[in-house]
């Protein structure tokens, strides 16, 4: 494999999925090459930052021509590891687990949901996105069978740590946590948390500064 | 209002929700004061960064005592704007919209879902989290009535831009987008995007570097 041997800065890693999405949307519009400015606009970042980020991947574009969209998409996909197969299990099949199981963005980018697990026996056997809900107790066997490396937690907060511990015991070393709670894990395990309310809080911070609101007086926000 | 008049760095703003979550979990464990190291551990950041971030809010703690957990939580909540009331509409009540409507993390932090809207007539009147699903055509009236400032888009990607345009026409200036597509908006509108697959991609990047995978050979990832 020809993945960069050096570590890419974490902030750059976090932007690679954004570039990938922008490149996909350019390809959807049948745009085959683009300047760094065009790609930066599509990705919503400034072009100097984009060029610096891509230089970590050894991609510099061609003067006067720009970047080959398809090749750059391949380079980024390979760098992230999306040219590999990533078997994933989702634990907790409530509304959010359902949404994740149905989410085309997962399956289309190298991730393959091999099992949906839930502790609720009455749900076992139910098909979600063509995949049956199975008992959480089968986790260890499923991880061994499919070589699962990534576990997704979509349980309530109260169950998340126990689920995480079981995932680690089964050999999973990368956990994506949607439960609104901080998980404790050993050092060699990566956890990323998607806190659905954080982004709303960041919006509120900016919204508050756009127009003076009257504290505690709903409905007076002066929306045009 | 006593919100900081100066802009806080964007990276600090993004960490405020993380500190808030850590403070809430300390209070849940009945911890009333904490050192910057303790809070940094609970939040998963380094303590020098935490002290710097909090200094932007004018919070320095007390030597030998540390931070008053409840007061710091109040300061951060006020800074973000969570001591105000934020009426929110959610558009697109599929599985994800359902999950968001039911998500306690929204309602418990100053956000109040005033309406759930969906284009599918057959769903109208259905109750989700105690709130009836209404017609998307009522958006303008609902925004005026409740002074809605924040709109949440949980539709398929194909519908998201049209929904966003309607939100802006109705006076909404802050949009939280869960649809996997980049939205075009005027300069005075803030959009934040939650891309559910980005975090999975970032995990894959790190996972790939933990152990050598064999490209294209599923099930050989060498999980212990």
C-alpha cells in the first residue's frame, strides 16, 4: 500500500472527508478538473489552506490546469483508507440506529454494515435496511467472523459505556459514539463522538451575536 | 446581557459544548469544584488549552481551589446563549428527524422544538415526541409565530437546498444541516453541517495506521 508514511496533521485529516464530498459533487456535475479556488469554494475552506492540506498527500495539481478531480478523489480515498473494506457493527437500533443503518453515505464510502445489534429481544429478527437485528450477545462472534474494526454506538447514554467495554473486549479498537456521554477507553482505542447538540450550540453562539435577543422572552427575536 | 463583547476564537467556541458536557457530568457525580486538570481530563483536552479557552470567558478559577463547577457551567451556558430560549423547527421527519425530535440533549439545553414539518401528507398529524407533524407549507407562519431562529434539516440530500431556501425566505438565519450535501446560502446565514460519515472516515484513517490491512481482502484485518 502507498499510504503516506508520515502522519498528516489532525486538522487536515478532519478536512479530508470535506474535500472528498466536494469532489464527489463536482463529479456529479461532470466537472473533471478544477482549480484549487473552485475546489476550495465547493468545500467551503480557503484555497491556501486547501493547497497546504493537499500537499501533505503529495497532490499539487498542475499549473494552469488544476487538479484532476477523479484522481484526487482516489488519492484522498486511499489516504483515508476508503479503498479498503471496513466492516462495521451498529449497536442500538432505535430511531438513530435506524437512520444510520439506512444512511447511504455509510455504505457508499467503503463502510459495510455487517450487523445491527440491540438488547431488546422483541426487536430481534426485524429487518432494517435489509439487515436483521440480532442479539447484542452475538457481538464477539460477529467481530471475529467479519473482522469488524469499527463499532458504532447509537444506544441511550446509560448503556453506552457497557456497550463500549464489550466492543473492546471483542477486539474493536475504533468506536464512533452517538450517545451523549463521554466514554472511557484504553489508550490504544480511538473514540470519536458525534454530539448532535454541539452543533446547535455553536449556531446559537453565533445567532446570539447577530441580533440582540431579550433574555427569557421567547418570540421576540426579531426574525424578519 | 453580559456576553463577552469580543469574538472568541472559533476553535474555542467549538470546545465550549464539550466543556459544558464535562461540567454536567461532574455535577451529576455531585462534584462541586474541580481543578483545570480534572476538568481537562473529563473533557478530553489538555489543561493548558482549557485554561486558555476559559480565559476568553474571563474565567480563571481560584488558586488552590480551582473552578466552581456550577458557576462555570452558568458562564459557559450564558456565553453560548443557552440561558435564552431557542425555538427550533425540524424539517424532514424520517428516522433521523424522529431521533432528533426525541433527543433529550436538544430540549435540555435551551432548545425547544416548536414544529416538525414534512412534505409527506400521509404523515401529517402523526405525533412524534408529543409534537404533531405539520405541512412544510406552514413554515413561514410558524417562524413568525414562534420567532424561530434555527432550522434543522433532516431531509434526503435531494430536498435539502430547496428546504434551506424556504427557511431563509421565512427569516431563519441559522441552519443545522444533516443532509449529506453542501448548501448554498447568503453571507448573513450560518450553516453548520453534521456529516454522519465524516467521523467514520476519520476513524478509518487512524485504524488503517494501527495495523497493516490487506487491501481488498475483507475479514483479514487481524482483529484480536
